[in-house]
C-alpha cells in the first residue's frame, strides 16, 4: 500500500496552534509590542512552510511598513513597502487585503481568471495566502500578512485560509485590546 499524504510538504500545523497560543498569552499579559508580532509571524510562517513571507503594517494614508519578513532580501522588502510587486509577492493582493480586509488564497495561479492574475504570479508555480490583521473596533486593517510557497503539490488550501483568518483576527484583537501601540491607521 502506497504512502498516503495527508499534509502538504512543509506544513507544521502544531506551529500554527503555537502562534495562536502566543497571541492569546500576549493578550492576557498585555504584551503587544512589535516583538510579539515578529515572534508570531515567525511561528505562523514556519507552520505554513512559507518560502517567502512578509508582515506589513498599514500606516495612515495606506503606506506600508514591514515588521518582519522571510526569504526576501532588503531590496524586495523595500519594494513591498513601496507597494511594488517582487517575485512571488503580489502588490495587488497586498493592496486588496489592506483595503477590503478579506483574506485571499491562490492555490495555483494557472487557474486564476485573467482579471485576477498578477504579474508577480503569472506563469509561476506559486501558492499564496494573504490576510489582513483587522482592528475589530475601527473595522480597518492594522497589518497584512502574505505567505508564498512553490510547487503545486505544496499549495495552500482552504484549511490554511481558515487558519490564517483566525490567526489574523486574534492578532487584531490583541493589538486592539491595548489601543494598537504600533501606530497604524
């Protein structure tokens, strides 16, 4: 009998639960500085097996500031902060999440409608998760989380989308509970 593959390569779902636990513990203790977001970002990126990931704070006027990144060099991070796409990171998906607050999943860009295709993903074997971290009081995104991996067998799925949405909402509550000390909009 052949091996049955239940989880995509690189996924570590227990790490995702640890990220939630860390966020809840921070909420209970009142700790909400950037180091909390950086730590939770690292844990959740590990859990998703992200090759590239970025957490961008949404500042007044829609400007973006990177809090943490993985697999991106300094020039790519600067481009993301400036609202430009880089290999595997679609600026239009980041902007959409920042403006709408809705999470997005791209399992396989070959199956996107032409109107949804972005140059950063076109012709590439990328899978993407993108979610806004919402301020539950102001109903506006505080930050945007973006994760990308390669290989269609490794693609993110509905379970991943559900989890990133829960994580983002918990992180939003944590930041909102102490008046959002990060200075986003």
